[in-house]
C-alpha cells in the first residue's frame, strides 16, 4: 500500500509532519509520501521523505507566470504530483497535459476522480495511479471503504489495465486502510486524519499498523 | 455518417443555414444537425432541422445564474449538446456532470477531445459520441484525415466499446468526409467550411455528396 | 427603482413569469426586467417584457464555441446582461471585455459584486449599473438592507460617479425594496422571492407596491 | 523605481539570477525583487534578495489542495505576490480575496491589469501597487512606454489615490525604464529582458543605470 499524506493548506508544520512520516516509513517499510504546499516542497524533501506536489501545470518552460512548472517542483525535490483533486478540479485537456509534463520531468502523477466513471476516464491518460475520492466524504471521518465500498471495487474494475487505484476521503484508522486494501485499492490518500492529529506520529503509526 | 455543423459565434444567419441544412438532410437522407448559439436554439429548431447546443452545464434546476441548463435547451428544441470543445474546454468532473445532466433531460452529448488519449478518457463517461479534433488543425482547411490520419484510427481504437467517434478540424470537402469514414469515423464536425461559405447549400451538398 | 427578476435555473415557466412581470410593469409604471436562461431569451422577449441575459461573453464574432455572443442575445431580444453574478464569477479581464462586447451590441450590463470594494472596482469598468449581493445572504430571505445596511450605503459611496447601484440577496417584500431605496440603491435584483412564489403576480405586486 | 523581475517558467537558474539581482540592488540602491516559481521561493529568498511570488490564492488555512497559501509563501521567504498577471488572469472576487489573504500574512500585492480601465478597477481593491501590461506587447521587446505611452499616463491618472502604478511589457533597456518613470510609473515589471539574457548582470545593470 502507498500512503499519501496530503497536507492541503492546513496550519500544520510541514517539516515536522514530514520528519515523522519519513521515520514511520523507515521503521515500518510502508511507502509513505507527503504532499505539502508547493512553497514547502524544498524543505519537506530535504527531510528525506518521499515528497509529492499537490498540483502540477501542463506547461513546459516559457511565459507561464503563476504556473506550477514540473521542472521546478522536480528541482525542489518532488517525485510526483497529485492532479485534479476535488479541491482543484482541472480540465480534461489540462490533466492530460499535466501527466505528460510530469513524465517529461521524471515525475509520477496520481489523478484524482470523484467516481468510477471518472476513474475509468482518468486512468486512460496513463498516470502512475488514480485515486477515487467521493467529494461528499472528504473530511468527514467516514471512510469510503465503509460508506460506499462499491465505489472502490468498481473503480478498481473500471481503471485501465496496469493503473493502480488509491482511495481517499474519510480514512483515519488502520482498519480503514486495511478495508481499502481488501477492496483492491493499492494505496490511500490521507489528509486531516494525520495532519490535524494531536499526535501525528501515533496517528500515522496506527494507520499503517495493519499493513 | 452524422454531420454536425457548428456555427460557433460566426456572423452568419443561423436560421438561413438551418433551413438549408434541413433541406439537404431531407434530400440526401444524411443525418445533419446544426449547433447554433444557445440564444438561437429556439429559432433554429423551429426550422425542423436537428438542433444541438454548443455546450450544456452539469447542473440541474436551482440557483445557477448564467448556466446552460439541459432542461432549458431541451425545451427550446435541442436534441443534444457538444461538450468540451477545444474552444470551451471543461473540467473532467464537469464533462461527467454535463453528460449526466443531458441524459436526464433526454439529450445526447458529443464530447470533444484533442487526441486519442482524451478520446479514450472521454468515451468512458458514456456520452452518445466523442469527437476528435486536433486543436492545431481547427480552421485551417487541412483535414485531420489527411494531415494526421492516425489520429482518427487510433481514436476509433481507443474509444470505449459502443461509443462512435466523429472527427473534425479542417474538413471542408466531400473527399475529406469520405476519408474520415474510411478511417472509421461515424461522423464529422464541420464549422467554417459551411458557415462561412458564400453558398452554404452548395458547400453542404458537396460535403455530403459522397455519402 | 429598477427591478430585475433573475430566473436562474429555476424550474419555473419563464414565459408565464415574464407575462406577469410585463403586466405588473405596465400597471404600476415600475421598470421590471426578467433575466431567463439564454435559451429562453427569445420566448421571454416575445412577451414584450424587458429581457436581460444572465451572462454575456466578452468575445466578438468568431471561433468561440459555447460562448454567449452579445450579438446573438441582442438578436434574440435581450436589452442587457448580468455579468459576474456570484454564481458565475468572472475574471476581471472578462468582465471588462463583456461590458465592451455588450456595448458594441447595444446592450446594457449590470456587473455584480460581493462587497463595496468590488463595487468600487466593477463600477470603474463603466457598466450601466453595478449590483451588490453579499453571497452569504443569497437565497436566505434575509434582505441585505436589514442584515447589513452598511453594505448598501458603502457601495453607493464607493461606486464611480454616475454608475447606479442595485442591491440583491434576500429581498422578498415591498418593505425590503423600500429599505433598499432609502439606502441609496436605484434598483434590486430578485430571484427566488418571485420565481419560486406560489403566486408570482401577488409576490411581484407586493414587492413593487411601495414604489 | 521598483524593479520586479518575473522569472515566469523560464529555463533559467533562479538562484543565479537572484544572486545577481541582490548584488545589483545593493550596489545601486535600486529596489529590485525577483519573482520565481513558487517551488523556488525558499532558495531564492535565501540569497537575501527581495522575493515575490508569481501568484497567491485568496484562501486561508484549510482544505484547499493545490492552492498557493499566503502563509506558506510568507514562511518560505516571500514579501509579496503578483496577482492577475495576463498569463494567470483571475476572477475579480479572487483578486479581492488574494489581496486580503496576502495582507493577513504580511505580504504586499501587485495586481496586474491590461489597460487603464482595469487599473482603475484593480487599484480600488487596495493592493500595494498595480501594474499595467498591454498583453499584446508582452515579450515583444517593444516597450509600452514607447508603443503606447498614453496607457501609462492614463493608468497613473486612473489609479486610486495612493496606489502606485508599475508598467511592464517589452521593457528591456535603461531608456525604457527612464521613459516609464517620466510617464509617472513608480516601477517596472521585467521578464525575458533579464531572465533570458546571456549576461543577466550586464542586462540588469544597464536597466537600472539611469535610475
């Protein structure tokens, strides 16, 4: 299982979380990545943890003020980027361009989708992975694996061959992660469950414990 | 072959073009639809020609000022809507919602895409059809069937089972339409070739003549 | 006072509401306009009521699939267009272009804004009018003139010279309209209060009664 | 004069340019800031040069994946942010929110605008400054101060009291900068003239020499 910890725009200390995540990854052998604000990629990556951007633009070098250039996040230490999170939905053509731009810079991509239909679509753009997150469950504490397990199994079935499916929204316990794995997910997107926890280390250890 | 005549925001008389298109459709038995500005749907549909909208929103009834409600374009006489034209690219989630909203209102949808990858993606949203139009060829007079025939054949191969592929961009002669059909396309998107022609009837008749 | 009745994407009969609005306008001498879905402009305008679009694009004639061309809504019978409603927020450059495109087509524009600062900004683009609508009050039934009267008076003070200010959000009674006028507003934007009323005529008559 | 060096998504070494810019600023006493990609803010700021972001989101802390949080760019070392560059045009409401979010984080903002009307509008949102850049001149090498000097003088006249006006587009020589100052501009936005120069130091020294 691949555990991606999305720090969104939370008021947490990204370096502290990253340090904890890196240590838990090392201790447990579970692959854990942290996705901080773009401005924090460099300091998060310097902790040694696998670092992902929360977004990447489809443009290459050029006159693109305010873009998130794949080459720039790669240089800062990112090894991949989320795309099309439900809090940053993108045009189909821009997801396609973003996956391409990321590949040229040696970055992976996880394209988020709201439902199995969108998983089927997004996975045809050949990203490293897709993630299904029903928007209505994000931040609720009710895991998709419990609220709507069919969303996960249908997404796994709908995805293009060879494209792994992660799931997200409401995942906060080790049991949620284990349930996601049972449904066929090869990873999880986490956010508030760890980033807002009083004790992020304990929260993260509990999450990966069943793996 | 399904011939869709996109009037964009051209300075043409939409009712005149619609009348011609309806007559040519009747004379030749070729299915021809006209896609006018939303404000012109009612008068275009009243000519009896098959009428498509150039866009439809994914929303249902409610507080959505400035949207293009599926129920409203259906009431005005549309039988379908284009979605995600390269001049009006949409977010993946909004294409998905638009296809759904259109279906609820009894409307078909043709989702446009820039390349075979996007065709593969768009067709998984289960629209009535997809259309592949390389943006760099739009308005050039160089047909995709000649400039880049592989785009058409790969799109036909990439599309989900049962979803027909139209092609567009640069199609202006009957030979272009015939070539598109030979490559596996089940329709064409036309624009300037007819809408800006001195004699739209002659242009349209020449286009459908090989069919 | 100018009363603009925004029908949004409500499940109402736009022609019925338009007929009522036209009759109330005639009986009372109050200027009342109806803003229907773009596809309904033609049939609404044919009732004789003053008709406004809910949106207009900044583009002129050309390759702009899915746009709302000023010339097309003018031809369908609109005499103006709302711009930048909080349900269809626009880029600053597109509001500017939309006001210009509307003027070239002989259309007025009412640019919506969320607060007095945005009123100050929007009014500098020289629209026919601006409208201030605090987003948090839209659809609540609590009128801005009561919940936050300073928003109206500050907007009137902030607007560029010669640009009248309308107010909206939560207006549903004649007393609300009168209060708006007392605060310096020269019109009101109405929506659910009339469009969703069991008896739209009674609702509209009650609204304009104090004028 | 305030000289802002926008590195866009150019294939330059941002730290090298920043180092040069910081040295030229120190030697000449001219205020010079560098605006790199968001991922490069931290390393650019660590050179000691005044650092600006190319964009900032209007959101505060919370669930905003893929945003450019003001607090995050401030922590990385930025002292301000461009907003609404013609390569990243924003909604009016988002410019307003961006200026506010930046202020709360102790950041200045320069809101870009295409013409004097938009300068009048943007300056009413109370940013630290506005910048006028006719889009058709960006990257041309023809300075706005020569191609269309009225744009600068009208922008200075149109801006709200107390809001300085910068100008940009096509500025590449010291004479261009001096001409901009003569027209009333209190700063310039530079991009390719320095970032793409073979000798950035020589290019920058020549630019600020007349000041």
